[in-house]
């Protein structure tokens, strides 16, 4: 069985979006505040993903992002 995890995350897409969320104090704190509301957090994270892809030429595949893993990581910090 092939291990497709990336730097301790589910996959590259999840790791990369989590990295962007942790990248600035503003996005980190906004994510922490919204992490308690799963649906709201998911909508915000998807919007971030689309903006990152457009503005920075990233290729994060939202369908592969484990948004619950990112949210749980923020809740645990």
C-alpha cells in the first residue's frame, strides 16, 4: 500500500492550505476563531484555497483537502 501522506498531513493539498492559513497572524487567528464552526470554517477555507490558487499560481485541489484535519489542528493549538 502506497503512503501518500505529506509532512504529517493527509496529502500535499491539505498540507499546503494549512501552511497558507498558518502563514500570517491574521489568517491564523481568523481560522482559530472559525474552527469552532465546521461549516463556516469549510466555506472560509474553500474561499482561501480559490484565492491562493488565483493569486499565487498554486494548484491546491480543494477536492483533496482534508478540511477537518486543518480545523482540528487549529482547535488543538
